[in-house]
């Protein structure tokens, strides 16, 4: 359905105010999702005791959300392109809030698992619209500032979840045990729903698209066949069917690519817009994002296990230990896009990768030096160095990936970004069983458990440092510096997508007019 209404000029003062309100709303929703991904892990022991959940049910409380989220992201992004990003965002945040209420009031573990799967599916409708709305609402010269804010939110959410989960669980508000970790979403979600309906401007693809149902089935099947064995593999002892499933996923993805090529040639409405990968900045950014997700998946899991199981710290102490990291990520993310990247370009992201590697090596040294007697303050320096490095990557990387994507495909691109990040995280979690648990013996006494976890933590962090080195090399494929085409008056060559968008965090070339969003209302 195509609107004939005239787009509101982006320079209009009223539009300026509305889009910054809209930004605050979608950023709050993104933060809510990021926190919800991590907040549950801290409360797992409380859920197991209070709800009487089995080990398998506990696994599904976390894995069910992740699977539904990852499997639905690309579809959620495309639905936003077709039916309107505002509409899908409101459906997503409304459904996410309702699912959170169902989680909080779950009468038994089975209801909690089902509610978490629903919550992940609703997050898949909501999250891709965040970057799509930003991309379709803000002109290129403002997106650097916006993605700087987004990076700060990512950094804050990464560590705020465990800390908030620890506080809510230990406070045991009104005797509700773990339930407030879900119920806290209700006021935030309701406010986002009300304010979003008022301040977010609708946008969609400028030409009518159709949902590619075959593509939806293939994407969902392929991701499930890949992520389910990775999520459950260690607990199930890495059965043969899991390896066959992951190998079969590659066949499904190959079939998806072949089908999407034919679909694009036939009616121009594929689920996955393969032409995006001809844009150098997008293709390179997707590769970096995937490998970066692997590093983060390994680090955050082994870090939590190291502090709470290995060192025997309480969830609250572990959460507070991460505060310097969170502050460093948020601060560096804001500075990187607004001040550093416009001057130094790609080198800022590469410096971030090297800083993260240095921070990881410092952490290994501190852990080895102090062993079981290590204190929170002795972890502060490596965590701050790592946090600064991560902050220099997260915000500019998002801008680099989307900088030259036509607005008509913003939803599909955003879905792909989030999907590969989730795939990277899942791969990282799968590797934890190899690089961390592979270093721990099967039958350990209580006295041996702590030192074994400390040793495994150091071993796993060695792998993380190596992955950061790979990311540093991959970043050479990213655009080198912010484009100066506008100032020089030169026109980039049309068939070199990333040459036109030699942009990492700086002003990007506006997509061609046919890629402009259709504004409704």
C-alpha cells in the first residue's frame, strides 16, 4: 500500500523535535531488549529454586528466547519494510511487554518457557525497526551522532543487565523472588507504546513489497538447525545429530541464496536483499560484526562463570565489578563517532580491536598474578582498557555497515546485522564448551574447582585475544576514511557501493532518491 502524502522535510523544526523524541523511544526499547538478554542469567538459581524448574527447563528459559529472537530477526526487518517500521515497532514492543507480564506471572516452568519464546519472537519484530527507524528518519550527517548514542546504549546494556538482575533478585521485592526481572519491563514497555504511537513517524519501502514466505521458512529452518545444536550441544554431550544438523544448515543456506537470487530477478521482493553484499562497507561490516559477536559471546559467558562459580562471588559483587567496563564502553562509544572517527576513520575501529586485545592480555596477567585472591579493584584496569576498545568499535561499526544502504532496504539490512550478531554470539557460546570447559576436569573436589575455573578463564581469554587480532585484520576491508565527496564536489562511482560510502562514522552519501523512505502521516 503506497501513501501519496508529501514527505515532511527533515529540516522542519517540528520534525526535528519529533525525531529526537522518537530516537529516545526506540533507544529505550533497544536498551530494554539488551538488558533482558542478560538479566535472566543472574536470576537462574533463584528461578530454579522458587519455580522448581528442571535443568532442561532452565536451559530453555535462555535458549528459547535466543532461538526465537535470532530466527525471526530478518523476517521482522522485512515486515517493517513492507507494512511500516512504526507499525511493526509498536506491535513488537506491545507483544514484548505482554510476554514480559506472562513471564513475571508464570504459574509453572512450562508457562515461563513458552512466554520466553514468545518474548524472543516479539523482540525480533521490535529490534530491527530500531536501526531502520534511525536510518530512515535521520539524514546522513546526523547519523554519526545518533550511532554514537546507540553505541553508548549497547555498552550500558551489556553490563546493566547482570547488575540490575542481581539487585532485583537480592532485594526480593514484595516476596516475588525473581519475577521483578520481567515485570520491570511493563512500565517501560507501556510508556514506549504510548509515546511511540505519537512521536515516531511511519516509514516503509517506497514501492510495494511482498513477504517472501519461502524465504522466511528457509531462514528460520537454517538458523534453527545451526543455533539449536550450538545452544544445547554441551549439555547434551554434542550428539551426532547436532553435528549433522549444523552441516545441514549450510545446505539450507545455500538453497536460500539460490532461491533469493531467483526471487529478486522475478519480482524484486526477496526476504534477504543479496544486492546489499555488493556494497563493500556492508559486506565488510557484516564479516566484522559476526566475528566480533563470537569474541563477545565467549568473553561474557566465561567472565560470569569465572567470577560467580570460580571465585565464588555473589551476583551483586560480580555485577558491581563490571561497572568500570560499562562506563568505559559508553564513554568511548560517544567519543568515537562524534569526534574520533571523522578525523581518523577506520584506524579508530582498529585501535579499538587492539585495545580490547591488550585489555584481555592484561586481564590474563592479573588473574594469573593474584589467582583466587584477586579483588574487584584489581580487575578495573583491564576492564577499562577493554571497555574503551569495545566502545571504539560498537558505534562506528553499526554506522559503517548501514552508511551506504539504500533506505528501502533498511529493515532487511538491520535484520541481517542483528542476525549475524546473534549467530556470532551463539558460535561464541558453542566455543565456550571447547575453550573453557575443555580445560576443566570432570571430577573435581571443591578445593580444585576454583583454581580450575581460573585456569580455564585464562585459557579462554587467550582465544579471545586471538579473535580480536583477526578482527583487526578484517577491518582493513572497511572504508578507510570519511568521504570527502561532498566537500570536493566529486561524484563517487555508481557501481562501487562502498567507494561511494567511504564512511565510517562520518558523513555518508545520501542514497539515491529512489531509496528514500515513504513517509506516512
